[in-house]
C-alpha cells in the first residue's frame, strides 16, 4: 500500500503548509540528503534555512514556521515536536517485520519448555528444559535460551543471542545479535599460588522495556542477581560484571565497562568507553563523560570526566591551568637562558 503525504498528516496530526497532499512518500532521509518522494524533518527554528535547498517532498517543521523560500513542490507539516512526529512517521513507513508466530521444525525446543501463543522460534534456535517464553516474542536464528530461563511477553532476541540457565527477562525486552546474558562473573581467590574460581551461582534479571545492543556481555552474579532496571538502554559492546545493579532508564553507551558489585542508579548516563571500578555507586542522574575512569562514588546529578574521574568543572579548570602553564614554560626557559648574560651584566656593573 502506497503512503502519501496525506497519510502522514493523519499519523502525526500535522498542520499543512502547502499542497500536493497526494504525492507518494516511499522513505525518509535527513534534510540535506532527501530527494523527491522522501520525508525529512527540522527539529528547531534555527535550522529552517535548510528548507530552501532541500528536495524532500515533505518536511516536518516546528509550528509557526513559514514557507518563505521553500520550493512549491515541498509540503511542510507543522507539528509541536518534529522529532517525535518523525519517529511516528518512520514507524508507519518502516513497519516491523510480521511475527510468524510459529516454531520452525529446525528449532530445538525441550519438551518441558513452554512457548506461548504468537511466539515465533526460527531455525537453529534452541530452548532448554523448563524454560518459559511469553506471548508474541521473536526468537531469531541461532539463539540459545538455557534451562529455566524466563522470557516475558513481546520480547525480541536477534540472531545468536545466548541466555544462560536461569536468566529472567521482563516484557518488551530487545536484545541484539551476539549478546550473552548470564555468563560467569570474573571471580577468583588467590590461594597457594593459584587462582581459585569462586563459583558463580547467581543469576541475571533484565526488567521490562530494556534494549541491549550487539555483542554486549552481562555476567551472572556470584550470589543473588545482577540486575538491569526498567527502561534502561544499553549500547553495543558493553560489559556489566557480576552483582552490578543498574537502575531504571539509565543510558550506557558503547564500550562502557562496569566492575563487579557497582551500583548505577536511575537516569545515569555513562558515555562511550568510560570505565567504572568495582564496589562504587554512581548517583541518580549523574553523567560520566567519555573515556573517564571512575574509581570512587559519584554524587547524584554529578558530572565527572578524566582519570581518575573528577568533577567536570574542576577538571576543566585544571586543564586550562595546565595549558596556561605550558604557554608560560617557554617564557621561563627564555629567562633561564638569559641568566648567564644577566649575571655578567650584574658583575660588570659591580666592578
């Protein structure tokens, strides 16, 4: 079925500035690259100048925008929040692949496992003993759901996801390809010249509405549970160690590493490649900037950077002071070079 500008107006309840509502829209693009029959958006009034050069057939703009300088064949759709309206339109233009709701004959499902109505299990996936998979889930090719795992409703496991025995997922959890949940935590005790493994007999609990990127690893607890809170979003290649507790609606960006038994409270943002040591707490709403190394607790709503991580404003002042010192170093070196001459002059005057 062809989507037209008129259809998108209904999707996002837009005010129309222009004509040609029956022009088909086949895809979306950013404002600089959009062509005819594509939808684009402008998030704020300061970028409206880009409208004069766009070839998009339809552009979502903030309410109060003008058509001045806009090509006659570009239709403007004025809305309160162009980004959220664009998201709604993207979901209309790019609907999710239908859930087949069937179990492939090439999948292996233990007789004691439970697979609920509407769930699809693709070929070469396997589901272990006493596992339970909720309604309307999608278990894609090559996934392994271990013994005693519980998966809630409307979850999506992309290819080759591994859920070790005993892991629990809430509802609406999305896990991308290659991610491993519930592998052993890294726990050893050094005795008699040997590293003796502390048995990792805990589990992992992923609460509802969590999305986890590709090739991420979340370790099971030594005892108890490693936990990821409701609505948290985790990027690719993140490592969460044993007994970590991540709160609700946190954001963990790519290549973040979190040491064991650390607490990441609600709404925390951990930027790319930062590392958080074991047994520390990052307070509610705090932000750890990229590549920072956190070795001690971070206060609620704090912002830290650098290694060892320190208050962002203090760290920036220290960096500025170091730059000034580097500039002054040259003057100091010149003065040191002149000292022999100054001594000769002083000696001549004393004579």
